C-alpha cells in the first residue's frame, strides 16, 4: 500500500459537546469524508471542496475506503 497526497477530514459542524476523545466522527449517520492536501497539522484545515474540516495526519485518504466520501473531493483526489 502506498500513501496518498491527501488525508481524511470530517466537517467541523459535527464537533460538539457530545464528541469524546478518540471519536473520529464517522459513526454519525451523516458523516462524509473530505480530502485534505498534505502536509497537515492535526486540527482545522480546508478540504479540496472548500469545507472546513477537522483533519488528522494519520488518516490517509487512500486507506480509509469504508467511509462515505464527498463526491467533489473524490473527483479531485481520486
């Protein structure tokens, strides 16, 4: 497996008082992954489609295929 040039981010709108440490946000029904260009510092970033997302450098875009993905980010990042 090779690393991609992108990491996964989740929309900031899903961060709230119900989020516990270690919660990646994808368990929520409406969770959609967005692509964020590397390099990434863990925290708030802008995705390829323009959404403000919470991104983590350890979540590689190419390795996380089980989550729903933003159509525009998928088109741009592959």
